[in-house]
C-alpha cells in the first residue's frame, strides 16, 4: 500500500525551475507574437516568476540565459530575486546566435571562433559565481549539413577540449549540464546528437559533468524513460528540460502532448531516487499563443500531477507481479496509479502549505495580469533572443 503521508511530504519538497525566456515574447519561425504586459528586462521577468512561485509554492528558482538576461550587476539581480522569494538557477549559455557560429562554435574548424565560444562559456561561470547558481547548462547547435563538410572525429576532439577547459574552471558545488539534440539546426551530423554522446563526454570529464534530458529532443518512439533510468543508474542524470512535442522540438507545455509519457518518466525518477537527489527539474518552453504566466503555472501543475501519480504506484505489488511474470498484473498496477485523479490530493497539499488549492484561479483573481498590462507600457519587450 502507498503511504499518503510520505507522498504528500515528497510533493511538498519538489521544486520546478522556470525559465526566464518563457516570460518573454516568442513565436514560430515566421512570426513572434507580442502580448501586453510582457517583461521588458530580467528584473520584470523575476517579478512574473515570483507570481508563479507564490501560487504554486514549488517554483523557487529561475534559469537565466546569457546574453538574453545580461545585466551590469548580477549580484544585484540575485539580491532582487531573493527579495521576491526566489533564487537564480541554471545559467544557460548561447553559442548559436552569432554570425561567427555559422559553421559551429566549440567544434568550429577555426581556433579563433572556438576561443570566442569558450570565452563565453567561461563568462557564464563568472556569472554563476556572482549569482550563486549551481548549474551551467550547455546546448550546442554545432553540426554539419553535408557529408564531408567537416571531419566528424575532429569535431568531437574540439568539443572535448572545450568542455575540459570549462570544466576545470568550475568551482566547488558547481556543475556542468550537457544537453543533447538529435537534429536542428544541423541536419546531417549534430555534434551532441544523443544521450550516449553526452554521457561519454560527461563520464570522461568527471563528477561535476552531468547529462540533461530535454523531453522534446528525441526521435518519435524513443523510450525516454529508459534513458532516464539508465542515467540515474549511472549517477549521470543532472536534470530535465521539460516540454512537449508532437513532431520535433515543439517546446509546448510539459504534459500537453503525452501526459502518459511524463508519468512514465517521473516513475523512473521516483524509482531511481531522483526526487531526493540533485536532479534539476527545469521547464524549457515557449508560450507563443497562450498567456504566459498561466501557462507556466499550468506546466508546473502538470509536473506535480505526473509526480503524484508516480508516487502512488504500489511498488510492492508491482515488484511482486514482475517477479511472478504477471505481465497484465504488472501493467495494471502502473495503470491504476496513472488513472488516479490526483487533483484533490494536490489541492490538499497546497492548502496544507497555506496556498490556494487552484493556482490558476488564484492567479486570475490576483489582478496581476491587469496590473502589468497597465504598467509595462513603452520600452522594448523581452523576447526570444533578446
């Protein structure tokens, strides 16, 4: 039987990191859609993030993206976050929006371009020192579009050299999280295309290097929960970038496209001890046509619901059925947990934390959307890439 007291305790301690860029304007490849009240700078992004944490109670950190969130004084930004009940989370680097990176960044054939890219990564570690952030998150758009365009093995050597230099710069308590993506914008060979490549580099680097699993970065039919289970078993799962996909890297709200997949992933996290380890649960989403703050609140709630269902799996009954070779019985145990309506349970958890049982309704009732629409007039709205 499942201990509901333990389930509630686990849910109360769960934390989901929200991304600064999700609060800004975003869109498709064809159009960026502006919305009223969108933040105009990192400070206003933190104001919105504070509202998400205020109504969910489980979103205490905000990931930054450099240079999109560049400020003159990062220590002051960290202090501002603390004043709003937040902390600054992962620092995300950007080596994909400069003309010099047309043929790659840390994997580029030109040592001058590689030097520029690595210097940016080292700058991000400096920012981590100022903000108190634990994690440096790396995603590289590096790759090739045509066979023979560059030497595949040499590009891996260049990547390893760059990662090693940045790894040596990390301080005590800091980590490097390496993300992978099997295609886009490179269509022939991506330099970090899968979890195996990321794992191989992290394994060679050491304990401070971990793999990030972006749930939108896999081919159709990929068993993501197998990847999660394996990385947890090897002690190399550093965190998630949660989102949803129908076709490619859609960056839709987590749990929107396939909530059953999210449940399966979270079960492996629970099974592998990921809830009580250093695994970072981060959102990486773009809210193009929906209201941003309510969408982020809903995303946090979706992670909570999948986690609650995963915690409700009767693991003793599941293990017994598995050991007996009871195929249908084992599947039924999982499905019983997945089909449980956990919304009343989560409402109880929120009430015990002194929160409104329905965060979305509470946000709408707060009047924050109307306030920022009125106050944030003029200036340059923050957006994807800005």
